[in-house]
């Protein structure tokens, strides 16, 4: 996790709230899309754990009021991810086609998407887990597809004492030291930092 990570959540609020009056703020989402597409082939979901405004909002805003339950396995299902991806991308394309190329209207499409996904993230984030949305987020899914095998977290089993501290700090709710393949690891490094034996590394 970068030093700036906890503060990026404010960008979600700016786009979702002020974007209603200034639709051009919606174009910020294009910068986010471009950044994660450039990073994911090399580092998988690293963007999610370090630079994603939504991830920051979920961790450091919703995290303060969340019930922090275990993320149900259903939300990690690949078919759910595909349905959510197709639905949101289809909605975006359909709405953009209807804008007739007007800059503010296109921006408003992105603002609307930000508002809708933020409301979903808040609902699940409070009543389940802050990172529930991230389990089936379309952009997280794209990063998984592009670089799920890249920059993998490694576990030195000779050092691991199975204290499960890594499980407790993982924002995605992964059983960190028990998994050989972790495509949904967001590379935030919290497990590495908390490990008392130095058994984890990237």
C-alpha cells in the first residue's frame, strides 16, 4: 500500500457528488480505466490495492462502519463477474450511443456509473464487508484476466507458523498462506507487513 492510498477515496465522492453539476468530472474514470489497463498485464490487481479510489473509499471510509463479515463465496463466482461486467459495459455503451457525441452528456454517463457502483459498494460494504464490491468489480475482473498470474505473493512454508495474521489483515478476505494461486490478491502488502516471520513476499 502506498502512502497516498488512504486519501484516494475522496475522488469517488468528488465525481459522484460534484459530477452531477460538472459532468466533465466523469472523464476521470477514463484515466482510471487507462491506468489499470496499463498496469494489470505486469502486476495483476496491484492497482486495486494501491491506486484505486473505490478501493480506498471502501477500506478507509466504509471500513469504519462496516459489519466486516466474511465475503460470501458467491460474490467471487466467475459467472456473476461476467454478468456484472456485461451489464455495466452494455449500459455504458447504450447510454453513450444516445449522447450524440455531446461532451457533457458522455461525461454524465460516467458520473452515473460512478454513482450507481458507489451505492452498490456502500450497501454491501456496510452490511457485509468493505471490499465485497471488489470481489465482482468489472475493472477488478479485467485486471484478473489480464494479469492474474503476475506479481504473485509467495509464501515461504519453512518460515510460516500459520498464525493467520495475514488472513485477518487481507482486505479481500483471502486465506493468504493457504493459497498457491491468488488472482484476486490486490498486492496491498498488508499481509507482508504484518507477518512476524517474514514468510511472505512478492
